[in-house]
C-alpha cells in the first residue's frame, strides 16, 4: 500500500515514532506520536497523553512556513 496515499486520505496519522508521522507533517496532516520521535517538537505533532483531545488533533491547521522555520531551528541544534 502506498503510504503517501493513505496519509493524504487520513484525518491524522498515529505512530510510535515512525517515519509515517514525519511524512504526515510534511504533507500537512497532524501526527500523534506515542514514543519519543526526533520530530516531536514540530508544529502538527501531538504527544500521546491519556487525556489527549483528539478533536484538537483533527482540527489542526498546518502552516508550511512555520513548519519549515521550526524544522530549520531543529536542524541547527544537531
């Protein structure tokens, strides 16, 4: 199955820490992560908590410019 096709048709992506979460954020979809992902501080990435508000995850609006700026900040730390 083409993961990009699945992501594009999804409301959000849930993953432990996988690449699918990173791909989702890049495609403008929110990602719910259950583990410690290297990209977890980027906009559109939500850390799982028992009381997480899934409506907040689903209603997230992606901002490409903000994502790119935050990604550059993250890269500068490495």
